[in-house]
């Protein structure tokens, strides 16, 4: 079963542009938002991670199908639908065909896209985890500048 995600890297970036802002006038409220933000972005992280795992499985299947195709070992109907006049016997040539194959490339790019999303979400989660310290430092700085420190 393939899962579809309506969340793109661009959407996540836009969400973080809004969520990443700390309202300096409401540090107490911002502090209370930390668990909510963490939950929101961790849920996104898990969703993307599962989509990536599904994509890796699809990649393995497509790679096997295409390998059989280029080696002349696919079902006869495959060659009727998509003729390929020769069998590739050399491993180096097979690698060249697989690297240039549109189906393999498409799914490989999708995996790389998910990796980029996961890396971005990991960075967001780190920033959310550090938010407590940022808010604490802002409060301490205010106390200091007000003459209480």
C-alpha cells in the first residue's frame, strides 16, 4: 500500500517560518508551546520516514524488474510492450543502463527528496529542543537589563 503525502518540503519550510518565530512579549506562552511544536514536527518526521521506507522498498522492486529487463530475463510480454533489442551481459554496461533508466532514476530522486525533508525536520526538532534555553536566556537577559540580575 503506497502512502501519499500532501506535505512537501516547501510546505514544511513555510510552516516552520511561522512556527519558528518566538514572540518576545509572550515568552511564557512560547515556553508552553514547545511540546506542541515538538509533537507536530515529530509526527511529520515519522510520516516522512515511513514514506521513505516505502519508497526504498519500491526502489528495490523496480531495480530488480529493470535488471531482468536489461538482461533479457523478463517476461515475454514486457518486451512486446517495451522492446529492447539486445541482452546486456556485462556488469558495467548493466550499471550504465540502470543508472540512465528513467524509472530507477525517478524513484531514486524521490528517496533523495525524502532524505532532504528528513534532514530539515531533524534540524527543526533540534531547534525546538533548544528553545527552552533560548527562552530562558531571553528572560535572564531581560532581568539583567532591568537591574534584577
